[in-house]
C-alpha cells in the first residue's frame, strides 16, 4: 500500500511508512 508500491511487507505506507521497499 502507499504511493506507487506493490510490495507491501508488514504495515504502513509504501513511501517510507514501514511497507513498500522498507
């Protein structure tokens, strides 16, 4: 979830929110 990320790992937003690539 987030901006342009389709790689949600745990929780948060794709843009440095915990998910995405982080």
